[in-house]
């Protein structure tokens, strides 16, 4: 057989193990980008299977295919219009009934489909039995039991899918209640002469659901059809006493429940499951909070300790490199520019390896285990006070690693308003680079207690400013709606890949800025402009902040890369023993201003990318004034003490 | 099981069972909840409520969902006693 090209998509609700299957299929041969013009991630990959080259597209994890969010529109348009060879509908077998509601909508799009029934490895423990054959008969599509975490069943999914391609079998059309079916049939008849790329029955159902996107297709030329639809809707609403969208949703839920009843047998285990036992503690009314604090204290302490140790090891390794470079290339201007570029790359590695990688590894372990959903549950109320809900904890925590991937992860928030508030607040989270400053300056020379004090202050600021932002910005906070996943053994492959993708965000976005900024700094340095910059800023640095004039240079270059503040301070002072040149108050003020004053240039670029230039510039200007204001006040208060 | 009076989901204690009567609030909210299988007539069980006026965790159609309190105060249910 020749190498045949196939095009398949993975579709499924959130938390069904879709990404585990995707990673298993494509490994590192995947490309994560954006849907054109949208801030929605698009993950694609390629694999080879039994003489086929298969392009796999991972559709965003969603709850339904009715117009609620951009993700949902993207997914259904893709399935309906691009007509993939087959759809792999990944389903959580331990939540079959609810997942079927989504599957029914996939099947309505009349694309060939395979149902990948995931988590069959948990069935025994949960006392679940599913009659696959019967489910297959009812739905009219292949049903394959899968244990994605062990890689079981995945190649069978492909095999059954490829069989479909040669046969082009369409899924059975499942019938709703009689009244609804009558109206669907009527509308389908009106649609026979209409030339649209969507399946007719699906179109009829969407129109009955008052789907705005679909109504728009008819508004100009076929408004007479919309009139007929309106009549049908009124008839249905008369009978059922609900909105027609709710009636259809109800029918779907009912159908899913009927199917579930026919194929599932559950024998509930009499004793508490391990999951319930863990939740007795991790979701306990009182003890859950100390447990959460303890977990995060442990996480941060481990990372600080490890990061400090590892970065000093790295510094030791690279310390002699400059000498080597000078020996080879001499001391020309070109050589020093070249060295600056190399040094920038080294500094990127010195942040990434000791801090960002371990942090994301631990965080994604916690997520895959199921703990981050518990954090969202416990923190929801607190987050509501600042106008967002529990889920925004996750981007905020990512911010402690690096603000760049944290800003990108704000896409998990449902509305533009929450996306923006969360994005703004993540830029105030002390990232790894700021940790280097806080620990290297304050932790080392003033006291570790003061360093943690700065962290606490940053967190309080985040809450204060979040509250302010939620008051100023129009719109209401949306409510938390989230699935509570069971605890499960983390899939290391997924954890590593997630960490790698966030690291890639960091390297690709921040990397070029870091290298270019390194070269610019060297240029300014060689041109001898540093003293004039220091002088120009001295009214702010010396008079208002009480710092030495050279800090003006630091604050300018800190925009390019925050940890440069510390590196350049050592270079300008000619010593790394900062206590010789700065008082404790000065060190605290400098660390505080560095922590708050501006997101670094890479973060500004991401803000621009995600929220537009106005908001990016707005946040930047606000944070400069805010940090300088707070810094001056702190200097005066601390001097009193 | 005897049917009790109508009240809002937030007033159901943890461990109690109830059935959804209707969901007050806009079409968006209704749509979102029905996608998750929360429609009138659905049986639910309140598993736990987060302290400090936090969200509530419910069991519905064999899976566990978390709903914010504001949302739970829009869901009218009848309690089983």
C-alpha cells in the first residue's frame, strides 16, 4: 500500500486525558501554535501508522459544541467544514453519561468518528462495567477501550478509524423526543434547497437552539426560513414551558442518560475510595488550608534551595569562559559584542535550568495529580474578592516561574475581563529573575525574614490592585464552573512535555529580547553613556528613592532583564559584597522597586500580543509610577525604623 | 424518599440529595450548565461546601462538579428528605 495521508482530530471535554493521548500519538513531533487571529492554542502533530502518514490536530478541550466560547466555534467549524478523515472523540469512561452529551453533538456533525473510552484502567476500582459492544451498536461508531496512561488501546483507535475511512460509515442519527423530532424534520425539509456545507439535521437543531452563528447565515438571503424556525421554536416552548435552547439541551441530557442506563453497570464499593480519603484532608473545612500552605511552602523552599545551589554551580562552571574568549578573539569591540551575546544566552540558561524547569515540573506534577483543581476550589472565594474566580490561581502560580508563560496561560479564563485582570496581576508576581534579586540582595545581606516579607508584600499588592482593577473595569465576575477531577497518578510524560512547552515559550519569546538587549547594553557601555543616564535619573533615584545614582542605570537595564539589576550592580560596584556599598534600607528599597516597577521587556511583548498595545503600554506606565511611588514611601518609612 | 420544599442549591446541606427544578439567570448560564448535564429534573447530591462562603462541590450524573456560590444561589431545587 502506498503512503496514504490522513487528517484526524482529537475532540473531547476538558480532563478526559486527551492531551495524554495526543502526546502519546505524536511525542515531540508536535507543533503548538495559535489559531489564526485567535488567542487559542492549536496543537498539531504527525505520526506514521501502518503505511499512513497521519496529521493529528488536538482540538481545544471544551464542554459542548454550542456557541459559548471561541474554542467551541473553532472546533465545530473545523469538524464541519474541513471534514477530517475521522474524529477521535476521547471520552472519560468513568464519567460516561456526562461525556455522552458532548459525544452526541460530535455525532450530529456526521463526521466519521471513533469513541476512545479512556480510563478503563480505573473501572475495576470504581466498580464500573461498560458494555462496549452495546454502546457501539447504539451509537453506530466504533468504541475502543483505552488506558491512555499506559498507552493501551491507542493504536487500536487508529486501526478502527482507518477502517472507517475506507467504508465512509456515518454515525447513526440518534432520535430525540417526538415533539422535537417533528420540528427538526420540518426545518430539515426547508433546508433541502439551501447550499451550506453543514449537515442539514445539525443545522436544523442549531437553528432550533437559537444559535447566533447559524442564524447569521440566514439573515440576509433566507430570512423566510428563520421565520419558519421561529414558529417551530414557539410551538416547542409552548409545550415544554422552557426556552428552546434548554429544551434541546434537556433532550440531549435525557438521551445520554438513557444510553448510559443501557450500557453501564455500577457496583459502588462499600468503603471509601482512596480519593475520598485524601479529600477528607485536602478539602477539609479547616485543615485544607494549612495543608495547602504547607504544600506550597515546601514547593517554594525546595526550589529556592535547589535553585541557589544549582545556579552557583553553573556560575562556577562559566566563570572562566570570558578569559578563554579573550584569549581566542582578543579584546576588540566586535569580540566584546560577541561575548555579550554569549553571556546573555548563559544568563538565560542560568535562570531556566535552576529555577524555571524545576518549578514547572513540580507545578505540573501537582496539576496532573489533581491538586490544582482543589486549590482553585479553596481559593475561589478569595479570588472573587479581586474580581476573578478560583481558576486564576493557576496563571498566578505559573508567574512565580516566569511571567511570560503565565500571561499566555491566562487563556484558561473564560471572559476577556478575567483574562485581562489575571494577566495584569501575573506581571506583579515575583518571577524567578526577581527571586534572584530578592534572595541575592535582601535574603543574603539583610535577612531571610525580610526577603519573605517582600514576597508577602507582593502578594498583598496583587490583592489590592486586583480589587482596584475589578472595581474599575466594566462587567461582572463570572462564576466558577469546574470539574473536580479524581486524584490520579501523574503521567510523567505529560508533565515533562508541559514543562518543555512552557520553557519553549520562555526561550522563544524572552530569548531574542535577552540577546538583543545584551548587545545594546554593551553598545551603550562602550559609547560611555552610562554616567549621563545615571545623572539624568538622579532626581528619582537619589532624591526620592535614597539610592546611589548608579541605580538609575540598573533600573533602565532591568527593563530588559530583571536579574541584570543584580549582575550590573556587582559590575558597577566592583564587588559582589553589596553590604559594603549599600545600607540595608537601600537594599530593601532597590529590591522592592525592582520587584514592582515594570514587567521585563519580554513580558511587555507578551502583554502586547495577548491584550493589544494600549493595555500593554498602560500596564507598563502604571507599574513604573506605582513602584517609584511605593519605593519612595518605603524608603522613608524604613529610614524611620 | 419524600419530596421536600423548594429552595436554592446553596441552602442544601452537604450530604443531602436534591433535584433541579429550574435555573434562574440568563441563557448563557443555562446553556453552560446544561452542557454539564445540569438541566431541570436532574438529581444532584451536595458533597461539600468550601468554607468562607466558597464554592460547592456536587455530584451529578456520576461525576463531580464545582460551582461558585453565586451560581448555586440561582439554581432552584427541591430537597429529598
